[in-house]
């Protein structure tokens, strides 16, 4: 009898904890914080090793130049991939920039998420070429940035390339425990 009484008290307590609270449901709290599911070891990342350059990826042919730090963009590494329609220039870097600042700088862009990281995709255009980038939130006020540029390129094709490239870079950015 004691066992049955104990089970009945336990069931009553659990039922009381799951009872609905009268009134309207709580409103979700909006947040502008980017999602970062996997903390990354940013200090151990070499931007010049972020993308395979040996032709091992079916999407990326071997580079025409060895990846090297970009003198015009400190902290970025420059890659050049040759395609029949021309050279695709890729810059990879870690920037000290808040995610909301990236969104303000590229207001016509759009948000996405890859591998648990909030991303912002945006393009700027001038008369000669399309200059596109993707910024992945990887830490407080830190973004993994991949910029692509190719004369005469289609924005949809460059979007596909940026998604592929940011995945490569995230895979090489060590996860902290």
C-alpha cells in the first residue's frame, strides 16, 4: 500500500508541474545575436590553408597561383582559381567585426545558416565586376569572411561558390572543446 501511495504522490507532483498556466502564451524574445553552435579556435587558423588548392575537390580546380597573404587586405589570404570564363579571385580572412555591422554594410544581402553558424551573404556591384562575400559569425565580434570576385560572373553562380568555400573554411577552422 505504501508503494502505491508513493507512486500516486509522485504522479500527482509530476502532473502539477506540467499543468498549463492560464493566460496568453509568452511572446518570443527577439534577438539579434548570431547563432554560433560550435565555438572555434580562431588563433590556430591559417587563412592560406582554408580552401583545398590541390584540385582534390570536384568544385575547385587547382589554383593558378599559390595562396598568399593579400597586401591590400591585411589578415586575408588570396586564392585564384581558373575557370574557362575567367579567374575567380577568393579572399579568406578573420575579421574583427560585429555581425550587425556586416548587415548594415550590406543591406541588400540575406541571412543564412551553415553548420550552426549564422551567415550574411551580400554582393556589391560596379560597372566592371560583381564583388560578393559571406560573413560567418564565429566568435564575439569575429567573422570568418570569404569574398569572391570574377569579371562577368553570375550572382547565382557566385553564391554557390561562396557556400562551397565557406563550408571548406569552416571545416578547417578548429572546434574548441
